[in-house]
C-alpha cells in the first residue's frame, strides 16, 4: 500500500498541491491526539516533555533537528539539555510517532503511528519538504535483495532526493 503524506503534516501532498487550504493547527492537534491514543494503547508514558517535543516536530513541514527543538523549547521557557531532547526523540521514534531523516539528521512526524510500517522518504532539494512514502513493495525488494546477499536487515531507510511537484510546477 502506498501512503503519500507530507512528512510533517499528515495531509496528502496532492491535496496541498491542488491548493486546498491547510489547517496546520488541526494537523498538530490530530498528531497529538493520535500520540496519546498510541501511547495509551501501548502503556507507554507520553510525558509533558515528550509531548512538547512531538508538537515541535509537527510545527513545520520540513524536518527539524534536535538543536532546533532545544532552541524552541528554550524560547518557550522550558529548560532542557540536549540529552533530554534526544531521549524524548528516541522514545517518539520507538513508538512510531516520529521518523528520523538520516541524510538531514532531522526528524518528522509520522502520519500513521498506530501501525508499524516500512517507510521511504521523498526529499525535495528545493523547498526541503519531506514526503513519507510507505510502499510495502519497496521494503520487500530491499529485504529480498539483502537476503540474496546473505545479509540480515536490521533497519532500512530509503531516502530519495529530487524536486517535489509543487516546486517543479513553480519553476
């Protein structure tokens, strides 16, 4: 199944490209509500700092780095150290609420946190938007290729850099 969402919004890329009005506050609220449900169903503790970090990850449409999160927390009056932010991010990743974009050393919110899934990233080199593409066939192809090579996959992240439709249309 292919799920195309903008990395930090959970809204379909096509819907945004077609000029539909975007309720960004709504997508943040949706993400936080889903996080509470996911954590509750897994008996995982979504502490206040973890919740605030998740909210900051969902704040924009581009991936956000840990030190940007730390700065934003400081601007909001929250005294935190880098290990606090990294521990919160590790928790959010473990719960499937956030993904790490390796090539950007940054993080985006997951639009489908209630189910474990493989994912790939489409990264626009012009605007910085990251779209999560969850195509099971890609994961199966990587697994099959690794198995044929005698390699046991522990974790797989596929990142594809290019130009998104919105930037292509603007050019």
